[in-house]
């Protein structure tokens, strides 16, 4: 695949080594062993991303899960997740994901027209390959969400996109704002303007509320979390509270970073193959502390804003660094705040 907005190409441009390849068995075993020691019987989520993680081959994932089974002597509950472009998915993969209870994130930006940036090396739209993967997942009862990169084009066409997803029965959706490369201020149809983002938020939230009150709930992850904030309930999405949290990202060679948006040399925490390193030392390292502390700063204009309890300065630090969407959020809450009352019964 040659998706036009792949943020990871930009991330690797900020490293001396662009690609560390597929993780070998020794590094995999060290990663799992130290993760289980760190969890000490509590739950663990192993999430696989790429590039395209299925390129590693199904035998790698069988080895990974088998190793977890063998080393999990304290009985940690294990959650598996994987994000895929869907192009390599077949019956074998689906049966394996179902057997191991993987939650899959399937990348799709809407109907054929809106999926135009998700292309292969020949420039062909991957839409039909992705839909085929979705059909295979559905056939084998694999749990999957739809992951949509929120470009300016998609924001403009959000009504059509949601209509298409509803028609196909996709009920778990995540929209991820398209990010410009670090330091880039260019404008094109990939990157939303504040007005386009406001349009997306208002139109998508109206759809979200209508489906809920019609007893046809469709999960849109960002709105699920904002509603939880409104109700005073805990949130689960990283950054939604306005600051970062520990998320250990392991590269193929065992390098550990605090976030997939920041797998750069600047934010390298250490390497899991180092016998003197474990997830406890990495979590409390000076670099990890600095990463969290940096995200805690609140802009002066946010401190007295009536919408700060819901907006939290725009959420994710990487998104805030990319563009100021303050006016987008204000426009959204101005238009839609009364609709949040529809969810009062969900308060827990």
C-alpha cells in the first residue's frame, strides 16, 4: 500500500534508521516476558500496528500467542488487537483472529470515492480488497472496528460516509484526524481546515445522537469518550483527557517509545533487549517523565473557557501540535451541547 497520508513515513524520517524490520523471536520473547513481569497478574493489551502487521505472516502471530500462553504463569487477562489495511486477509487469518479473540481495526475511509487516498503501489484504490476483508471478518464473527483517516475530503463528505457505513452494517467507527508531517504548515485536501473539522463534528454527532435515540446505537469512539466526560465517567481513549499516558510502543528491534506518533530518536526510551531495562525502569525514566510532563501544559486561552471540561485543550498532544482547532470545538459545542442531554440515562 502507498496511502497518501501515512504518518509513519514522517515518523521514520526523524530517525537515523527508518525501518527495523519484523521483530525476531528473541526480541518477541523478551518483550512478552518483561510485559508479563510488569503487569504482575494484571491485564495486558498487545496491539499490533505497522506499516501492515500481517506482512509478518500468520506463523509469527501463532508464535507470539503461544509464547504468551507459556509465560503467563500469573494468569494475566490478555487482550489482542491488530490494525490492518485488509489487503492480505483471507479465511486463515479470520479463523485465527476468532480463535484468539483479536479485536481488529480495519482501515477504510468510506465509499469508493472517499477511499481515494488509500491506494496500492500501482495507484489503484484498495476499496474492494478492504470490503472483501470486512466480509470475511463478518462471516467468521471476528470483532472489528472501522478506522477512518479524517481528511478534509472525508470531513466534507461525512454524511455520505456515515450513510455508507450504516448501509454496510458497520457499527463501531473511529475517525483519526489526518496529521501533517512534523513542522509542515502546507494546505491540501488531505488536511482539514478548522471549518471542515467543525462541519464533521456537528454532522457526525447529529448522526450519532439520532442513532442512539432510535435504539440503533453506532459507536463513534471520540464521541463515546466525550459523552463519558460530560457524564463524569472515566474515558478510555488516550489523550482525550488533555494529557498523555504511558503507552509502550515496541519497534521491530525492541526499541521502546512512549507513543506511536513519537517513535523518533528524540523520544527513544530504551530497548527491551537490554538486560538492565524493563517496563518499570522505562516508565520512570527521565525521558518518559518529560514526555508526560510536556503534555500537561494548558494554554492560557483554555483556562477560562466554558468548554474546557469537554474539549481539554483539543485532546491529543500530536493533534494540538499539528493545528489549532479551538474554533472547531467551540462551534461544535455551541451547536450540539444541548444534545448531550440525550445520554443522561447512561451516567454511572
